[in-house]
C-alpha cells in the first residue's frame, strides 16, 4: 500500500468537544465495502485520529466494487491503517479503552477482515469489544458532529428522538431513532437505494464511479425542468420509496437521445434526475412527519445520514422541509457521510456507554437490519 492512498482526515481535537481527562477512548475499524478505515474517538466527541484508505481507484475500471478485490485490499491495508491511526495521535494500544468494528451488514469478505483484526486486538489486550452495525454507525454519527445544510455547525446537538433519512449505497430508509439500539422503521425502499440510482444513472451517462458526487456536481449547472422523470409512489400514501422506475425512465430517455451526449445534455439530465430523487425524499419525509408513531414521539430534529447525505440538493431541500415543520435540520459533515472509521468508533462508544459489549463469539453478518438490534 502506498502512502498517497492514505487520507489523513482529522488529527487533533478538530471537532472541539469538551476536555475531560477521564474521557473514554475508542478505536473503531470500518471495512464493510471499499474503504479500510480506523479512527480514535473520545467520549467528549473529539476525533483524535482518522485514517481512510479508499479503494476507489482499484474498482473504478470495473464501474463498481468487486467484492473479491475489496477483500484482498482490506487484508493488505488493515494493519497499516490501524498502526497509522495510533501513531497519528501518539497513542499506544494500552491507552485505548474500547475496541469497536463493523460486524455487518456489508460485503462479508471485508467485514470479516476488520472484525477479525478488532477481535485479535481485543483478545490480546483484554479490552472490551463492541460489534457495530454499520448502519448504526451512519445513524449515530450526527451525534458526534452535526452540520447544517450549508455545512456550518448545526443549531443544536442531535438528541434522541430524531427522524432519520438514511440514504447510502445499499440502503434507503426513514427511521425514528429513539435511542442507541432503538430504531423504528417508518419507510423503506421497495427496490433500489437512492445511492444505487445515482451510481447507475451516472454509469449510463458514462460519468464514472462512484456516480453520486459526479451527478451532484453536474446537476448544479443543469436545468431540472428539461427531462420529465417519474416520482414513483409520490401520489400514494405511506413512506416507502421506489427508485427502479426512475432508473428505467433514464434508460428509455437515453436510448432515444443522440450520442455523443453534449455537456449541456448531461448537466440537464443530471439536474432533472436529481430533482426527481429530491422530490421523492421530501414527499416521503412529509408523510413520515404525519405518521402517528412519529407524531407521538415528536422528534425535534430531522437528520440525513449515509453517503447520499453528501448531496447538496438533498441537504438543501431537507433543510427547508425541517424549517417548515419547526424542526432543526442536521447532517454529518461531508467527511463523515460516506464510510469511515470515526462513525464506527462513535457508535462503539455509544454502545459501550449503555453496556452493549460482546460477551461471546460473534458471527459477522452480510445482512443485519437495524430493526434487529
Ligand atoms: N454528493 C452525492 N450525491 C449523491 N450520492 C452520493 C454523493 N456522494 C456520495 N454518494 C453516494 O453514496 C453512496 C456511498 O455511500 P456509503 O459509503 O454510505 O454506501 P455503502 O457503505 O456502500 O452502503 P451501505 O452503507 O448501505 O452499506 C454511493 O452510492 C455514492 O454514489
Ligand atoms: Mg455505508
């Protein structure tokens, strides 16, 4: 593994939590997809060190993640990433109080590598171990650090309960987050995730992988009214999503369009597609706010998390929706939306605080719905 593939995200107490000498330190490891990442986070909400080794260059030529290549890359990277994370903040393994790692859901080859590394460290040192659900990492990281729609600090800390739009590469759900380990599903996708739709539409346009960030940036220069995309389920009650019809509409329109696509065509296409996705999210969240379980819980904060939470139009639209419903909007800072070790370390600390530590063998799981926690 070469040095330049390692991104050192944050060192020092970047997110400025409080100072408490007795803070609990957690080493978190993430390896469920195409990032090998580790972070040391303390219970005062400080990220002491954070290393993300991204495999994107390895998978780009295939237009998506190749599980076998991902597993091999995790094996090669894991020891270095953990060692560099400790070195980056001058800590020894003995300084760490808790070890946490993703135990699913995800590509099982990668999950096994991160989980075995964490298990090995915990057994060798006698430290407590937390098996983190990757989706819980996404769901709880806004409590480590929350940003507003424009990227500034959120108006307040994200306290339970909150209404969460979890939109990532593999998942798309609306959840009522009542507490650590307490997730009530209000809506979910009936087919694809939003991230999958972004990636597939980008691939159809020949824009490369991962497609979400490219579509987002091309959409900024485009006309969202030019192409008529469907808004599946938006005329129906309920909070579920469907994105496969939007993908099919994209395929049909592109098959009729003259090639090569002009820059203006691609920008307008991205803007029109993204606007359909945003409308679906706003429509479904509007219904979720009327759901009787959500009304009874009266969450004060509307949160978006997962890789798709990086999307500028989704953040802006959800910010407006929150304001119109007297809620505060919060999202993780951009660097904590896609997969990262800090969210796993933070979820490890939150679980440790409520006593959810491993007390026997754990079998990593490729599928592990949040509602089964
Ligand atoms: N600016 C953006 N706009 C839209 N989508 C984005 C943006 N940035 C990233 N994404 C999408 O986020 C997804 C990756 O998110 P994430 O890392 O959370 O997924 P994952 O870990 O593979 O899936 P899961 O968390 O469900 O297991 C990709 O589909 C990517 O295209
Ligand atoms: Mg993820």
